[in-house]
C-alpha cells in the first residue's frame, strides 16, 4: 500500500481539488491500495491564525476573514458537488463554521488566544479540506471515507507542535485502516491531546501525518505531492537551470530541510526512516514526472 499526501497548493481551489481526486482515482483504478493525508486549502491555515489574532486583539473585523473562509469552502462545494447532494454536504460545512464562529467569538470576548484554542481554530482548515476531498472522490465513483485524525493520532499537550505517542497512534491507525470503507482521506497536521483537545504537529505538519500513516501501515512508499518536480538542485526562482535530483538519502533530505530548503517538514523523515520506507516527492501539476 502507498500513502499519498497533498499539500495546500495542490488543493487551493476547485480545479486543483478535482485534479487531486483524479490522481487518487488513478491509483485505485491501477489496483493500488492507498491512504491519503491532505492539508488545508492553500493559505487557509494562515488565514485562521490571522482570524484568531485579530479576534484576540479585540478587532471585530475577524468576522470578515471568517466570512471569506466560509465562502471559499462553500464555493468549492458548489463547484464540485452535484446539486442534489449540496444540502447534506453544506450542512456539515455550516455546522463546522458555526463551531468556528463560536470559538472566535469566545476569543474576541475574552481577548485571549491560548495555544490550545489556536490549535482548535486551526483544526477547521484540514477538517474542511479532507471532508470535501472525500465527498468529491465519492462523487466521481471512488469509495472514500473522511477520517478526522484527532481520533487516531494521539499526542501530548504541547499545543502548536505536539509530540506523537507512537504506539497508541500506530495501533489506532491500523484499526482505522482495517475498518475504513474505501480510501481513507485523513486530515493532515491534526491530532489530539490526552484530554481530547485538538493539537497540531507544527507548521507543514501534514507531511509528518503522511509519514506516521506510512510507518503505522508499513507502506511501500510515501508519496508527497507538492507543486515542484521533486527536490531541485537550487531555488528555481534564482537558478534557471535548477533540475530535480532523482534520489537522495534521508540524511541529505534532513540536512537540506534544516538549512532552509523547503523540501519536507523535518520530523517527517523519522517514522519513514525507522521503517525504511522511501519518501517520494512528486508534482501534483505534473504527475507523470518521476520526482525525487
Ligand atoms: N495546513 C498546515 C500548514 O499550513 C499543515 C500543512 O499544510 O502541512 O502548516
């Protein structure tokens, strides 16, 4: 089995979400077993952070950003889901938005944004994107289940960059994999604390989610879909002739990430390394390219 991970830029709008659904479907049609981790729609996490901070600053304009967040998700549903299924799906989305709105109202009234509350606010990004992607897959005829990672990935309460409890998490993932119908579409980045509050795995943490899923399920490969053709020899904005490297060691990938190349979120390497699972970086806009 393989793990596929799609980052925010790969799911930034309805066309891209539809492209991602087609990529997932092509694996299923080729007889592959896959589980998917997905990020929030591109920019959604930044917007959620801004909303929280604006509300905590006593500025009611957070409501405008929240409206923009809601509209964006509703529009994606309107574009991608058949009209007769709209009410049920929009209902779920609206319920989430009411919860988010209550939470932000609390922050606004108390002028207080704790790390715990911020993680709760951030959870709405991946909860929305994964839910929508699962519905889009079902619509195009590929069975899929929306999986809220808060139910499976367990961490300590270091909100903002929580530490994963490996054994419990791996056991939960194995159970989830056995029980899920169709392709599990898992919220990247999210987990939950022993008290049951949402936690997050650090910015860029959806890569890490993919690696945790891969290690728990002993995947043959973890494929991280991004918006470039793999790990390039240089920053393509500065060096025109930059080209993708075909392979590199885990140590090299780790070193590059630490020196600022946005290859992969560094903690991602560890679960894959422990189980000796290759990580492939591919381009969701050019899925035929080999990647790194
Ligand atoms: N959405 C989260 C972030 O922007 C996690 C991720 O995309 O990997 O950091």
